[in-house]
C-alpha cells in the first residue's frame, strides 16, 4: 500500500472467499475452469467468471504497450491485460482486493499492482497507451473530491492518456432497458432510482448515452466511439457497435436476446420482457440509448485500425462463448464484407488442447449471415401474450420439428450434425423458410429425434426471461410443458424419459464447461411470470392455486437411511425441489439412485465438515435462487453417542412428515400466518438454556457478525435441527459466508461446535427477519428429553 494513501472501504463482501480461491488455485489464467468451478454466489461470479474479459476482447490487439488500470478489483481484467503482453500498472484502493489482484497476476512480470488512491498517484509525466475506468467512473462522487467529481476523475484520466492512446470507460446506462423494466439500480439497490434521477450527493451516479459522451468530450477527448455490451459490461456475452445498430441487414435484437447471462443475484421478475422490448426499441432507433451498459473509447483520434469496429470489414458486433473449457471457447465476429454480412469465427484459446469429450466440435472460420429472425424469438412472443396456451407453443414448434422429421431415419435417428439443431440454431426468413447455422456439436452416433426435440424445447423455454400468465390448465413447469408440447405433436415421450434427457444434458454441458458432474437433474424450473402482463394472478393460474413453492433439504451422511427418508419425503405434496447432500466418500452411484427415486433431485457430495448444517446453508442459498418459499430440513440423525438416536430421528420425522395431510396442515399454517418463520417438531423446540453453556460464546460471536445483540435475549430453538422454515426467515445466515474450513474436523465433540451454535442461530435469524418460531402438535407427548441425556 502506498504511504499515506487512505484505505478504500469499497468491497462486496466476497473478497475473503475469492482471495482464498485465487491463492489456492493452480490455474489463475483467463478462462480457468478451476476458478469457474468455484463460483457460488454473485460476488464470486463477478470476480471469477471467464466472461469478465469479454469486455476488452474486441480491442485485445490494440491494447498497446502500456496500460493503466484504475480500479483493478480482484484482478479479472488485470490478468487479461497482462496476458496481452503490455506493461500493466493496476491501481486498486482496497488493500484486500489489491492483494487478490496481485495473486491473480502471479507469473506475469509485466504486471504491477499497487494499492493507492488514483487521485494521489505519483507518476509525474508518465502516460499510457491505454487507460481503463471499468466500473470506476460512477463511483467518482464517493472517492474523488471537488465540485464535480465525475469531471475531475475524467480530467485525471485524460492526463494519463498518451497522444495516440485511448481511454476505455465501462459504466451502466442510467436509462438501460433493464432499469426501465424494474431491475434494482446496481449501486443503490432500488428500482427506478436512476431512471428518475434519484442520485444524491456522495452516491454513485450513472448517465445516459448523450450525457456520458458530452462529459467525455468536455474532458478534452476529440474522438469518442461508443459500443454496447450485453447483457451488461460486467458479464458481457455480446458487444454491439454503432454500426451494428444502424445496419438493416443485421438483426441485432436476435443477438441481444441470446446474450442473456444468468446472474446469481437475479431474483426480481421484470415488469416486461426486456428481450421483446429490444425489438421495438431497436426499430425506433433507441437500441443504443437503452443498452444496459456502455463501453466508451476516447482519444485525440481513433484511427480506423484502433477502434472497436476494426477488423476484416466493418464489425457490427462480437459474440462470445466462454462458459466453456478453453478448447471450446470462441468468438463470433459479425462484419460487413462486399456489401453483405458474414460471421467470422475463431477459437479464443487456439493453443488449448482438445478435451476428451463424447462430442466433436466444428467451428467454421467463416459463414454467411442468414437474414431473417431466430426461430426462438417466436416462442418468446407466444409466451408474452396473456392467456397463451399449449397448442400455441406446439404450433410455433411444428415447422422446426417437421424440418427434423424430414431428416430422420425410419428408426427415428437423426444425422449427428443435427444434434445441435435447436431453436437457437434455426433462422426463419421473410418467406417462412427455415435454415440452420452454427451446428457445432456432433456426437459419434446420430441422436434420437425425440431427444433433439425435447432438448430444444426445454432449453428454449428455459431461456424465456419473462412470460405472461398462461391459459387455465397450462403448466408453467418447464419439463412438464416441454413433454406436453411433444405429446401435442404426436410424440410418446414419458416424464421419466424427459428427466433422463435433462440429466444427460446437464452432465454434457458440465463436461463442455470443464466442470464434470454426475448425470442428475440440476433443478425443475418454472417460467417466470412478468408483473406487467399479470398484475393480479388469474383465479385459474397455477400461481394462485398452488400456494407456496416447497422444497426439501436432506443431509444423508448414513446412506443406508435413504429408504426411510425417501418414504418421508414422498409425503410432501407438490414438492418442487429436492436437495440432497451426501458424504464425499459415499458409495458410487448413490446420486443416480436418489435421482431415480426423485428425478428432480439435486445431489451433491460434501466433505465431512459441519455435519448437516454446512450443506444446508449451501442448499439454502440455491433454494433462494430457485424461488423456493418453504423448505423442510431433515437429516439422517443417528446421534451414536446416545442409545436412543434412531428413535429421536424417527420422532422428529413423524412430526414433520408423518403424512401428506400433516404436511398440508403445516404449509397451511405458514399461509395463514405471515409472521411464522420456523415450525419445529412438537416437543423438540426448547429454550436457549438447554445445553447453553458450551455454545454461548460461539452463538454470541455469530450474532455479532449478524449485527444482533443476543445478550439477555430469551429464545427457543429446535434441538436436533429438523424443521420447516420460510427461506426468507433464514436469509440472514447467508451473510455469514461460512466455509468447510470454519467447522471443526471430525470426529467433533457432541456439543459446543460451530454446527451446534448455528442450530441455535436458526431462530435468531428468523427473529432478525421479523419472524418467529413455533412447533407442530405433539399428541404423543414425547419430547427431546426422552431421547437426549
């Protein structure tokens, strides 16, 4: 840290975890699958995603000899800049982040990371061929002084740009379509606060396109070139140029619609479909003005070969496929050649060895751009109309299915090259003719027709950002809707076959991404219903009738207990998600066995740390992302230190899951009482004084981290840690960001561990959330004291 430089308070809370991942990783280079596998929440996604580097890939060949990166963060862009070969000076004001960035750039002698305040940076007369302000300019009012901190920051940057150099600014658009649709403003966390100009003194601030360009020019830059990352500059999958929005032969809306990246923190359903709104905005010349982010290049002059549009022909857009292992990652460049549009493709990591995969990959270096509309877009329009039906989905799919049927053999097999013939790889021209493109994946043997149709339907429905409320009786459960659509077109696929296809696709995409995983179902998703289309749920809609979405989180350390627990879980009506943690040394094939019993199960192996509590917290985070409202937490409790351990477990399970009617009664209690956060088994909800002494210190420490003073507070908790709970009741626990290393190694004591302290924190988290704990009926009168010493 530079002497005298103040420590910046800016952080997102994920630095400890991200730092540990980077320091312990063997591969920290751009595109590392090892880092991608460690993504678990939004903070780690932002710092570890291989998509971060896409922002500057269009100018990778024009970075120059020297780079000044202002606001290096945890080093994702720093590493990419260093790999370009330029001499990089990365400035980061937060010490923890600066150390992480330095660790990320280990092995690159051309990169220097300093912890300092850019405003005070002492480099007299030194100027750079590239200066970057990526996610920095908006924070000028927070960290820079003066009457106009934004202009002051631009002036500081201008002074560092060499005569032939460039300034690259990446920033959110105050008038981005996602903000217009109700997304929370990225810095202030409230919807529409930026759109309505609600920024205040000392807060972050963003600008619309015209205002940003005016400010940059006012800083002394004569040339300004704008480009537009989608879905935003943080995780860009596509970057569109001004020429791309202006060229009538290029369907820029199609590209943007497919540039959707699922963020871990994305929970708000927008008021309207941003993807469909893009068509209208682009048609009316507002595509650039409503992009969610800007990439602004500025200099004294931007030569033809220095700008973002430079290449073999004027570049209209770039698209990136980087959520893959390095051999499969690629760039598609859309450019004008001889008056027409072509697609120029290249491998991003050409030296990467081909992975051992069951699929071959073909990447044509050049392909004619097909004029028309992506077939997938028609499904977006069908599901955007209130009252849409299954028959309309089938009607949309029929031409594509007929195209496939015409190529199928008598035994229902397709040629290998049609494995990838999904609605994302089919274009419909103005006359209605369908043409395929970019069929890059090819298995050794031709796939079954019904597999390709299901895979295409399932993934197309999965990518719908928002849908209107459907007609009565139309399922919004994506696997069920895909199966029903196929039935309407004459296929005889069963739900079990559909589950096998989903599991196989999940395993295959993991293999392509360099993150091998078992062939189990990742989730059973549902369509998100947009509020603007359905402000009041229809009486006949599934959302109105079904009640809260139910999940179950099971820890199965003793795998022989699965038959018993399986029988109890089967009593949960309309179970939407089952999450099961098993020991890392459990028998091979256990995941598949559980998935056969519950085709929607998400099964994962965990180290023997934290017992049932750590896996529960991991899955609780996923349940929150899956929009599950109520979860039942159970585990294979044996308590071998007491003779009554098995009886203790069964007593709790019977009271929580004794029958379908009992489960319905518990769910109804939650529906009737919005203040109810946790329901434990009767007789097992005990006062805090029960086994308190050995746990008091750890409970106090955890409460302190949650900002809650537990001193003198009377509360009850569930001894045995099995209960029903609202997911939002336990949300404060996720702020703890606990890891396996935080828990005591086994064999751990029978009391006084971190897991035991968290057992007592569950009801306190509910209290922090404004909710309370209660228990089920207890007609037999048994209590925890009948089982625990």
